[in-house]
């Protein structure tokens, strides 16, 4: 059974494009070995990331990410088993909200608003669950997800 975790976090103030390229290269390498796929979104200094795959691979990846100094204030907003991958073709896709379809962009931006930095985690909030479901449903219906390796 597939397992998924989604979190938001604050990017380190000194994060630049070179750091981001390093994050994506390491993610793609590690995820390929662990059978993990997903998406990383960067928006106004905050990360939104979806990790999906075998539970052990997702947990190991998440734990490694939690120790990375290139971000802080990591908030788990969703974890659950699922039957289908939303990102089957992406070892780790990357996007900025401007590149997402309007409904997907709205869901991600809404999640950032619902889980502000330095606030209690709100992963069990009904509004958070609703936006996560909307985002994942929208991703499953994209005709072409090949833009992220």
C-alpha cells in the first residue's frame, strides 16, 4: 500500500537557486533508491512538499528532510495510506505556484494561509484536509506530469 506525507516549512533566508538545485538533485537520487515520488513547491519563502511511496521510504525521507538546515518550522499537515500515486512519474517534481493550474495554485496558497509559520500544527483541521484532498485530486487529473523528473 502506498503511503503519503505532506508538510510545509520555512525556507532558510539564505536559500538561493543553487541550494534549491542541490535539494532537488539529492531528492531525486535518494527518492529513486527508496521508491519515493513527490512534488516540492516553493512560494514566498515557504516549502510545500508531498512525499509518496512505500511507508518505510517515505518515513526515512521525511526524517532526513527534517534534519536539513535549509529550512525550519516543518509542519506535517497530512499523512495517510492511499491506493494511487499523484506523482508517479516524478522522483521529485518542482514548481512555483505560478506554474500550477489555477485550482492547484489556490489549494497550495490556501494551505500556506491555513498553516502560518510559528503557529500550532493544523494537520487535523477540516479545512486543511479539504485543501489537501482538492490538491491531490487535481494532480491526479493532470494530463501531462512529465515536467518534473
